[in-house]
C-alpha cells in the first residue's frame, strides 16, 4: 500500500501503481504527496504512482505515516517537510 491514500470511511479507495518496480528495498525511498483542493497525487522516487479525487478531504487534520506489520520490516523517517501551498 506504499503511497496509497487512506480515506476515513473508505479505507484505501485506490492503490498506487508501479510501486514494485520503483520501490528500493533496503534503501531510502522518497515519497511526495500533494493535496490540492480535492485531489491527492503521490510520487515515489520521483515517479507519479497515484492520483485520486474525493469530496471528503477536510481543510485540516492529522497526517499519518505508517508501516503495516506482518513480515519483518522496519521503517525510519527523515527529512519530513510539510508545506502549505
């Protein structure tokens, strides 16, 4: 579900595409998410992997970054930047 949006009440309404070909296992990856109006666009390592439009984006609220447990996995975040455009 890398770079896929979670929408309250809808779960993951769309899944990012091409992630398996772009994701660097055991290395740093760069995820960029843009929210403009009612549209969400996600990029993984510089490549667009997801675009979703919804009526349900609140004007403000929390941002969640997570790892779904299951296999032996670790996640580390660095250089997190939030910009209001």
